[in-house]
C-alpha cells in the first residue's frame, strides 16, 4: 500500500480470531524472566508456550571449579529467594558421600535457618502473588509492602547471624559457619511472635475479601493425578491432596526431633495452595521455637579450625541429597573424584519441575488468571534456569 | 464588567483550578496510600513532599515523546486530548456555591452523566491507535466495562435527582439544606453505596482497573504513551475521578451546606468531595483486582437490577409522599 502503512506490523489473527501475545521476559509479573507466549481467543487463553533459560548462569559447571568450602555461598544464588535451602542441599550431598557427622547443635542451627528462610520465602510469595492479582497501584501493593516489612525482620536476623541479607554461605560441609551471636535467640523469638500475629492479620485481610476469594477459588486446578505425573512438589503437591513432605518422609537433619503438621488441601486450586502455605508459615515458626528451646550446646562443626578451603576433601563416590525447600524438593546430585572439588554436580530445582504444570492448567482461563496461577506456582527463575 | 466576559473568564479560572487540584490530589492519594501501607510517601521535594507534584509535572514535560512506528499516528496523537476534554467538561455544570459555577444548566446532572460517558471514545482511540496488543485488549475491556457500569452509575445518580425533583445541580444542593440525601432513610445509604461502587468501576479505579491491569496488560491502553501525552491521560483520569467525587458530594452530602459563614460553602464542598475521593482511594488500596468476566457479572447481575429497583422504589416513595424534597 502507501507509505502510511510501510512500517505497520499486522496483528497475526491468522483468520481464526486468535491473537498471539507475549508475556515476558520483561513483564511486570514475569517473576523474573519468564516468557509465556499466549494464544488468545478474546480474553480466553487457548494455548501457552513457556520459554525459560533467560537466567542461565552455568551453575553446574561453576560448581566443578569451586571447592566444597567455596560453593555453598554460590549455591545461594540458584534460588536467591530461599538461599539457605540450596546451600543445605549441597552440603548434605557432600556429607552423604563423605559420611561426615554433623554436631547436634549445627543440625539445630541449620533447621532454624532453613525454617526462617521458608517463612521469608513464603512472605515474598504472598506479597508478589497479591501484587500479581491486585496490581502495583492497588490493593496488591498494600499486602506486598506488609509482607516485605515482615521479611525484612527475618533478613535482619540473618544479617546479624551471617552478615549478609540475601546470599548467605551459612552452611558448611560438616556444620555451619557461624554460631548464634549474643541476644540472637531472644530477638528471633520476638520476631517469630510478631510474624505469627501478622500472618493472622493477612489471613483475615485476604479471606474476608470476596474479591480475593473469587480470584483464587476454582482457578488453576491441579488434579492429584496430574500433580504426581509431573513430579511437582512442595505446596503445589500438598495443595492437590498428596501428603508428601520430605521433612516428614526423610526426616533429614534433625527434623525428627520436632513436632509439626504437614498441611494438605484437596481442591488443588490457587486457594488450596494459598492455604497450604499459610499453614506452613505457622508450622515453620513452630519448628523455630522448638529448635530455639531445645538448642543443645556443643561445637557447630565437625571440622573445626580449617585453615584452607582445600582441606575439605570428600572421598570418591556419588550421592543425591534432597531437602524440602520452600517450593518443593530441592535436590543436589554430586559426584566426587576424591579431590577438593566435585567432579560433577546436578541441581534439581523445585521451581523447574513446578513450572511444567503451567501448560496443563492455564488453557481455558482468562488472561488475568494466568498471572494468578503463575504467582501461585511461586517460581524463582534463578532456580529454574540455574 | 460586560456580560460576555464571564463565560470566557469563568471556564479559564475553573480549568486552572481543576488542573491545580488534580496535581495536588495525586499527592494526597500518595500520602494516603503510603500511610495505609506503613510508608511515609513523598517527603524529599519541599517540606513534607509538598512540591512533589510540581517536580513530577516538570519531569513529565521533559520526557521524550515516543511515538511507536507502528502506531496509527493521527489517532494516537489525538487520543489524549479526546480523552481529556470530557473529563474537563464535566466540571462545567457543577456549582461550587450558590451562583458560583460556569453554567448551572437545568439539565446539569444529565449533562454531567452524558459527557462523563464520552471518555470511552478517548480510551478506545488510545488503545486502538497504539497498535499494541496489550493496549488493544485494554480497549476491548474498556468498552465492556465502561458501558456496563455507566448504567448503574446513572441509576444511582438519578436517585437523588428524583428526591430533589430537579436535574439542576443547584436545586439538588438546595433541596438538601435540611437533610443530606445520604441520611434519607434506607434509600439514601443504598444509593450512596451503589454510587461509590459504580464510580470506582466506571472511573477504572482498582479493584475494577482491568483496563490498566499492569500485572497482565502492563499499563493497558496507555502502555505506549510517554511524556506529556501520558501526563494528559493521567490528568484526565484524575480529573474524572475528582469530578465524580464532587458529584457524589453534591448529590449525597449536601454540597456546600455546612456550619460557618456563607463564604465557607465552597470549602465545605471541597472537603466533602475530598472525603468521597479518599473513600474511593481507600477501596483502591485495599482490594485485589477482579477479573473481567466477574466485573461484568457484578454489573449486569447485581448492580444493574439493584440500582434499577432502587430507582423505582425512590419514584414510588416520591409519588406516595406527594412531593419531592426531604
């Protein structure tokens, strides 16, 4: 046609009234760098093509070049929202190969850190999920800022424990790196009480809100069969009626010492996943309290007085260690050739497996539900792409 | 002063007053929202952030004006103005005190409602002209939503009109000198609630802001706008909300009625309008957004029948009592 139309991009209807729309990788609710290529019929999504890999940083190759003492602080960067969990999985894999004993006090400290991390991670999930549904210029932002306020308290605790707020390097092969500073336990108890009280406030704020309920109930249903077939984990699996929690199933570290409930919801929708996480908040805080009360004295590492990072040597062998992260099963497969560095390392990211559910549940929903469902899956793209 | 001067000067003064008000209402909203979210809000520019709106305006003016190459240029460029004009025109019939207004038409409320519904043209032009898929979806939603909610909005606004027995805004205000219509038994409160819900929805404010819906549509119909064009759209949107707040204060809260001398009337009116605005803001920062199909269902299945029944009931009451007024 004429010059007026020269630079015009035609919307690709392809004759069937379908519209292809890109969501991400740069998008307000991409949760990092997720790209969803949606096929729309009006407002209804009929197809979704999920594209990942924008945040790939060669973590597994990197692990081969770092010693067992160095890598835990880098492992933090796989799942940066719950940095403690990936460190935990890595050191447990190394300890399994080397059959290294961990002192009781170190195990308790590990559990405290892991559970506080779970609370921090769930807080960020709740905030961003509501932000997805409520908008940055609406009620979502309000609950987001409340959640961030509480998450800061936990980050303060981590900062006084480790010295860092996001990526810690707290776990070490054979134990933990730091003991509790003076007054930390009391500060932690105060924080735990405060957060527990505030969780109740959020529950009331959300569940008494009919708009929140209609946005979450019956949306994005994952059936029990689908959940098991895809190997999803964590709150998604428990929200679909499967009673599976590695803390209970494996009882790794010192989890057998503590009492806690494993919440299970059967409806499998966004609201079920929300309920599971809300109960997990309280159970995690309950574990922290128990661990603080029964914290034994003793060394914090079975390999004290290390002078050089190369001193941690693991005998030849291979092992898979898994822990229950905030998003599901975080696994680390480690092959050691007897040197100071692993021969090969493989991550099993919980978000990666959970993300596989999206193409199964999103088609048929409206565009607005896409962000609600994606938020309820709680993906962290550092962990998806590694 | 010759008689022909007033129609020229009055709109000029009013438009500038509205623009000034809009700039500072954004600050009010930001401070209010910040307090709700346990933040402080703008604080750095001027004492207590009082110069923040001016800094924002200057910033927006200095921004580059980006026009997408694929945009439909005439439509794209015209849309902000087409959007702004109805948003400003709605102030024309509002009297701010007895005799203080641009045009106290005998069909004042009708004019307000009719002009206010015209904003959809600008919205749709912006969404269509941007040639952006997010903007297109947003324009589709805009047409759906604004049409669905203008009817309940009109029905709710007509309830006080029936009670006052006049479409002239000054008559409605005068009819409330004894009892504000919000205190009219049952009908007043129900109509006010319906009015607030319909206002929030037809002004595209959260939780009904599916046009903007930045979590899925990024910024909806204005995603491609920048600089002054964006500022004009924002200005229009806020002017519309404030216009609706003034209408709410006039229809339900007795307009300029209040204690104190007569010259305090406009101040009372402003305070009441700001209270209505803060009510809308409070709703905005408390709820999560609802989905497009749920919004339409709420309008057609609940709000529409409810306001219609309310309107008929009001008519029956007025006929039964044999006279309008309180």
